[in-house]
C-alpha cells in the first residue's frame, strides 16, 4: 500500500495509507486521545460516513491536522474538537462562521498499539 506524506499539527503525526474507495488508515504518534486511542494505534477513516456528535474524527482545520472527538456545542451551531487527554491538550473551538473550513472524516475502526 503506498504511503502518503506525513502530516503533523505539532501534537500528532499521522501517516496515511489508502485502501481504495477513499478509505484510509492513519498511525497515531501522540497521546492526545489516550486512553481511547493509544500511541502507535491505527485508525481507519471513511470519508463517506458523516460524523455524528461525539464521534472520533480525523480533522483538517487550517494548518492543523489530527484526531479528536467531534462535539457539537449546546447551541448546535459551533464545533469543538476535543482531546481525550485534557491534562496535556486543549480543545479546538470552531465557530460556525469561521473563514477557515473544517473538514472531518469519521474514524470507524481503531486497532490499538500495533
């Protein structure tokens, strides 16, 4: 399987591998989603499945790229990209009227610590 370039947001390094039908895998090199997703875990992502509130997603927002829990704000308008490890990482707040486009892909399978 051909490798795609490594992308980083300063917290997670994700190596992407494509599996056809746009499904791809990312290897996690960060503890931002610990304990749910550990370092060296492999996450399978499918851009054809729309993420729902509280799903774990692979996101792209401006020059940031990573994985987080997608949380819709109480008003149902704004988005929060929340890490599980809140001791070391802060959430990203995305306003509905942001000029920067948020892209999210649902993670549908996690293989821990491979």
